[in-house]
C-alpha cells in the first residue's frame, strides 16, 4: 500500500475510469466473438460507444466549461454526413475498411471542429438561457440544411446541389446524400473495437484536458468569470478551445454512428437527440466523466433490453428519473445522510487499520 501513497487521488480516479472501460471491453468482445451475445445486444454496442463519446464530450462543455448547449446533435450530424461522403469517396482508393473508417472519423471530426469554431465565435459571447436557445437553433439549422442538400459522386468528383438530385448533372454517378431521404448506400464498416478505441481516445483527451493548465483556466471561468478575467484569462480563447474540442469528439462519434447503418436521415439528429445526451450528462453528474459513461450505458440499455414494450415512453421515463435525481441531489436530508454514511465507513476503516497496525506491532 505504501507504493500508492504518493500517487495523487485524481490519477487514481482517472485510472479507475480507464479500467472500467477496458474491463467492459475485455468481457464483451470475447463473448461477441464467440457468438454468446444476442443479436439485439450486439446491435446496441456501437450506438452505446457513440453515445458514451457524445456524453463525455458534452460534459466538457456543460460540466467543465459550465455552458448549457442544446445543439450537440448538430455536431454529430456534421461528422456523420461528412464521414459518409469521405468513406464513399475513398471507395476503391483505400482498400482497408478500418483505414477508411479512421480517415472518415478524422475528416468528420475536423468538419465538426470547423463548424464549432464558426458557431462558437458569436455564440460563446452569450450566457445562460440565451446560449442554450442559440445552440438549439443551430442544431435545427444544420438539420434543415442537410435536408435540402444533394451530393453525388462520379468520375469527375463530387457534385453538390440544393435543388434536386437531377440537378447534380452526373454521368453514371452515385447519389450520396439525397435531400430529406438522407444518405443512401452507406457501407456498414463500424466495429465495436473501433468504438472502444474512440472511447479511450475521448477519455484521454477530456481527462488530460481537465487536468491541464487550459482545463484549469476553463474551470476558473466556470467558477468565477470576473475573478478569472482579472488575472488575465481570455474568456473567448479558452471557451473556444473547450467548445471546439467537444465538437470534434462529437463529429468523430457521428461518423462511427453513421457507418453502422445503410441509410441515415438528418431527422435522426434532432432536438430529442441533444436532450437525450444532456440527460446522460446530468444523471451521470456535471463534470463527472465516469458518471457519464455509467449513466449512458445503463440508460441506453434499459429501454432497449428491458423496457422495449414501453419504448414510446422512453423520454417520459428519463424525465421522471431526471426530476428524481435533481430532488435527491439537492435535498439537505439526503446530503446529511450521505455524509453520515461516509463518516461511518471512514471510522470503520480507521478502526480496522488501527487493529492491523496493533497486530503487526505485536
């Protein structure tokens, strides 16, 4: 035990978070390879990976930065459709599906990051409810733009139109995005292994960001903006860094999600998707990365595997759980009870430790 005394508590906490994800992967992957998982559960693995990345990335904005964003699904959709275009464009150029997927995820993340930069410059000057309303509007604008977008590819390259598929003027080409119908003919190349790697990359980025100098500056802005500005911390700079990082990770998650379906419409990334991810963040704990992972896994699996017959009432169930959590976490009696249990456990451990020391001395 003496070896662990000099290790900071934050490092141990991060190690536990990584360990939970790795252990879950080491249990699920062999079972999946051996065919021990049901088809329904296997089909949920990639969406779970996607929503875990979404929840952790949104926690960077909501929990660590302290700004309420209701348009996170917009970044996901930018990454999804950018990734689809990249994957189909690389068909025949890159033979490895994994390499195509990785390149598409990088492109999707970059496009979402650029979008986050363009949106963040005016949006992050707002605060509170105004910021939430504008990000909500952004998500809906992105969805409507994609609904009006027609993209195809032929030997001469990509063709774009905002009118119809016929206006693409292609010769023996292929339509990639067909307006309200969405993306068609998408290759299903997403894998659970890539999803696991993306979760680990997201955790490394977010947890190291949180412990870094930039992360401490962001949290200082969250806790007291005036005090942070008085010591020379640039509000716009650090808010943009956090916001763009969150957008890039959401874009990569969107690409992973898109490559799990043969067709994908923009309506999938609507307001309800942003609220769903926000529910995962709130129930897991604002700024609590490990809590976001656990809450996402439980709340996504619960309706799909146990409450499938009540799927129409999913958002109602989430709302009730959210209200209950808010009431309990803000209750003075609950906090006093938790503190009492914690102090009793600490006293028990101290007593056992003293007994062990006494026995060792004798």
